[in-house]
């Protein structure tokens, strides 16, 4: 009887050594940032993007230099508390119009996002606009994408150092000019220019020029896509405004997959391939470095660069355009036509946004058109209590601020109403210079037996002697007990 054979055992591996408790092991929770080198691209969406770059920058840099009469057309004079917008002169009391403007901006953002995703981000956002300008400067001095990557990967040479130094100098000059133009909206820009050249500029103005310039230089020159991906709150809450009928940059997976390289003459059907040639150019041109073929991602700013470069590849291969395009998720899945897409884009949600936005715009426009171009603030003089004067009358003292919101001097007549015998002892006619304000002191008297003790409402009636309108401001008349 033979003894049963035991299974042969292979070589035993030594037990893993216990890590020394004295050694610290560091595990990084974040991937190292990899610099993105977006490739330049031409196409329909690129042309639109550059058109918006030119339009926004012509407005931003040119508007402070535009004159309206004898002053700057758009000026927010914080020192004098005057806000000039072409023919309008606004005061802090007109804060309601700023509120309306902010509401209009917010609703416009909701509307554009519901209709076509991040249009603002891809075409008109200052971060996108200045990044495009800074990239253009970089390409002109350091070359195209492959050249820039090669220069950064090789040891520094005199030529590379000269090119990079020149790029940085142009970036700094452009950023400072941007900061100067920004401050020019709050300080008359021609005066600011002379003060800057003579170095008599105010310390706060210097601070804001360099602060805004530094922000432009840092955001557009270095941070770039990181601002859109990590700092901008819009990227985080945009999903709340998206749905499956929102126009976004999409990849037609049914048509493109399975992807693979092939020659131009090859028949993709015989090879079992889709239209995507897997060239990765859509990734190379993306300013945020994403792959649109992986579906909708919050990093996508909707610039359409991937659609432009994909159409170029489709043209070279002889395939139909539109593998990457602006469409909706429902349209791609169900193969809708353009007419069907448009019918679903203009859905109830979009129509409600449009109606509310149009109503606010019309209301704000009408309010500006019919507004009386002067303001009055009534302040009861707290230093002088109600007192009894000659003839047994009761006197209250008031201070009125008359604000002229026109470009010419205006005269006003002030009256008071409340009960019989109430009257103003001082002169009642005053003149206020163009776009200026004036404080006036008024002594209002009333017969002692005309009212009971305590506080009684009265109204000051301020009428323009040039027919601009009439205002009524409420105040209180105090009668001693």
C-alpha cells in the first residue's frame, strides 16, 4: 500500500515586510497639474469667437474715450456720486436701476443657458476673451503648439529666453492698459492719463490699475482653464439650468463609434469603424483639455473649437460634417431634424424666461423714459427742535437736497402743504447748476392752534420752473405739547 502523495508545493514567497512605523508615507490626493497647449483652429465658431473678442474689447477700451457734450460719455464718478451714461445722469438714489440691470443680467444668463448652454463662457466671458488674446500673443512670439511644447521641453536657449521675455512684457503691457481702462470708467480717463504720465496719480487709482492688471495677467496668462474649472461658480450650478433639450456641444456616438484610424480611401463600413478617425484633435484644440467624446462635462465652456476641427477632419476624409456639433442630447439619441430641435429648444421654460425678461426690460425702459430728471431729499434738522416764534407760531427747520439730473442749470419752486396756515418763511425759489446738487434750509411755520400736539405729516412740493415735472416729498411737522 502506497502512501498518498502530497501535492507539490511551489516556492513560497516571503511575507511582506511590515513598514517601519517611523517612516512617513505621503499619498497625494490631487493629480499634478499638466499644462495645456491648445492648438489654434479655424472655422465658423472660431470666427464667431473672435468677432466677440473684437466687439467686446472695442467697447471696453473705446467707451471711456467717447465724449458726450463736454464730458466723458460713460463715467461713474464715485467721488461726486454721479453716474453718467450718455444722456443720463444718475444719483445713488437711482439704485433701483442698478438692481434692475442685475436682474436682467441674471435672467439673461438663465435664458441663454437654458437655450444653448454656456454661450457666455465660450464667447463673451472676460476670462475667455483675454485668454484668447494672451494665447494669440503667445503663438506670435513662441510659435504654434508643437513649437511651444518643444521649447518648454528643451534646455533654455538665448532665443527661447528672448521670446519668452518679449511675451511676458507684452502681457504685462496689455494687462496694465486693461487696468488703466477699467479705472478710466471711474476717473475721467484723459485726466487719469495726464496724472499717470506726470506721476501725480492718486494712490487708490494706482492700486486699482495694478490690481486689475495683475488679475488679468494672472488669470489669462497662467491660470487660464483652471479659473473655469475650479474657481468659476457658474461651472458648478449650470447643471441646474441644463436639460436634455439644451443646445450643447455634443459628439454623435452612434455615428462615430467604434472609432479608429484608417486611410482616406478605406471604406469604414468594411472595416467595421465609425466616422471618428481617433485623431484626438478635438482634445488638442480644447482650451480646458477635455475629451468631448466622453459626453457632456462641466468643464466644457461650449466654445465649439472641437466642432470646428472635427469638421475640418471630416472634410479631409470625405465624410459628412457634424460628428461634433451643437445639438441636444435628445436630438442626438433620437435623430431629430433641425426643425424638431428648434421646436424643443423653444419650450415652455424658455418662453417663460423670455417673457419675464422682456417685461422687466420694457418696464425699466419706460421708467427711464418717464423719470423726472431731478431728485429731492428732505432731512429734518435735528439740531433745531420745534419752537415757538413770534405771533405764537410753531416753527420747524428742514434741510432739502435738490439734485439736478440734467446737463443744464435748473430753477425750482418749493411749496409746502398739510393744513391751512402752513407756510415757508424763506424764499421758495432756488437754482441748481447742471448735474449738481444743492442743500437749502427752510423754516416752516404753522399757527399753534392749526394742529394738535405731536407729529403731523406734511408734504414739500418741488416744481421745476422749466416744465420738467413736479415732486412731492413727505416729512413730519412736530408741535410741542
